[in-house]
């Protein structure tokens, strides 16, 4: 396997999570009796550019298809984050009714709806037809296609260049990251702004977030490596923010290298220096991550076995992709975890891949009154513990698995 950016041969294993189905490939009742396809989940670190990556074992067009079940609008805290982002971008860059905001991976219109409310023209680009349909129903113009040089060239020819070109949690999802960034170069206006948000690799390593590794995420990104990729396509970073979403993310700001209208923030050099001091430009930084994942595996399985032996009920909340990685790596199935609750009706009445744990609505939790609720999307712990605070009425407790097992 070669690095998807610099083409160096990959030999350094970051972590091997063995194999699993694609994390969002939920099963119907009929599919429970059919064979499942498992894909390797071995992650490598490039010794030249330090891009952490998994091979495209399952093709992206097979993952992001019309059966895709992730709809962004089901998290209230995420919607609030997007509303604030809209206000910040409008205030900082003075976007108005003559601007064009283009979002790549616009999903169900969760973010562009806030720009539309402010009378700022928007265009969504989304490859999954079922989520794009919801956006279209909100009145958000959406192109159903994968983004890259090909689509960007077409849209630019149609005079649809962006004043603001944004993407949240998409940069890690593209197998050809060079083509993707190259497409942004083409679609951005001469003085336009790019913002991208993605989980920060430093937080993944420091906080043992191995469950964020799954087949949809082809790359795991440091600022150092992203800056190199953007620079190779003629784009320069002029600012960066560390933000708390998804367990710790970066929001990068980029523009054309030829654009001198935006001063470069000192935060750019500061973050590059911070990563260097942490050792992220050395292979040694990426060692020992396998053991950290094993520690979580032993602790979680021991906890679940102990509760079963004591006759306690354990349910989970949040049928998230990260939860599937965690459960499948730990070998947890429906004999240890009774069910998982999720607010997304597109996931309810289905079963998790590999583990075959049923996904149910919240009403089931209230009726069953389990002793413990395992929060799988730990990055939403505050939102979920507020929402489910009533479990304490019957003595229920929450369990957080990452970065270490914790009962609250």
C-alpha cells in the first residue's frame, strides 16, 4: 500500500483493529440470516508525511450510497455548533445576499439552512441521495455527486464558484484527498475562503479515541500533514482554531496562495510548533497505540461480563459508527449488551453490523429501566446525560468507555 498523499510505501502499523463490516452498514431482519462481509481495519502511518490512513478496503461509493443512515440533524448540540459557525462566518467575512456558500458533504442541510435563513445563497454537494432529498425538501439547492476536480470544473464553468467553501468532517472521508483538495482550488473564488473541520489526530492519540477509526474514515489528520496537502494544491492556511467537537477537532481556514488579502494568523505557526513538540513528526509518537486500545477492550468486556453475572441489565445509547468500531473490536455481541437506543428513525428496527444488537427507540429504554446505559458516542456525553437524566429515578447509571471506563 502506498500513501494516498506522497505515494511512499507504507510499512509502519499505527493500529490493527483486525476486521469488521463497514460501521454504518446496519442490518434488516432478513439480513441477519445472510453472510456479512468483513473488511480489514489496519491503519498505517506514513514515514514521510505522517498521514495516518487506512486503505480503501470498501469503496467510497459503496459506503456513501442511497442507504446511508447518518443524518446530521439528529444532534441538537451539533445543530447549535453550526448555527454559531454561521454567525461567526457572516460576521468575520461579511457574506451577504451576493455571496455563494458551498458546502461539500452537506448531508441533510443541517448547516446550510442557517445561511439560507440569513438570505445568503447556498449550494450543497452530497453523494448520498437519501440525505440530499431531505435538504432539497428544505429548499436547499443540492448537487448529488462526489466532489473532486471533475465536479469542481463543471460547477466553475457554470459560474458557481464559492465565496465560502466549507466541509465538516468530510476531509477524512475521501479516498483521493489530493483530488478533493484540488477540486477546492478550482471552485474557490479568487479571494474566497475555505473552512474545513475534522477530528485532530493529536486528540485521537492523546485521548485513546481508537473507536473513531472505521472504513468511512480513510485518513486521520494532523495540521502538519493537512497544511502540506493544501500547499501542494496551491492553497495556503491563514488561520486555524482548536474546537471541542468530536472529542477535539480543528477548524482550518485556507485561501489561494496568490491571495494576499488575508493576513496569516500566528495560530498557524503556533499549532505547527505544538504538534512538533508533541513529536507528531516522528514515528515514535505513533507507537504504543495498540496497547491503549487493548486496555479499553479488557476493561469494557470485564465490566459487561460482571454485570451479566450479577443479573444486571445493560443497554447502550447512540448507534454511532464509533460505537460499532468499539463493540466489534471488543467482540461484544447481543449476549452482553441487550440493545442500543437511537433517536434516528432510519436506524431504529435495524441491527448493528457484526454484533447484531437491535436498535430501538427511546421509549423502549423508559419501559425497560436498565441498570446501566453505555454511551457509545462519548463526544455527546453532556447532551445524552441531560436527555436521559431520568434513568437516575430508578437508580440507573451512565457508563463512558473512552478514554477509560468511567461510571457516572
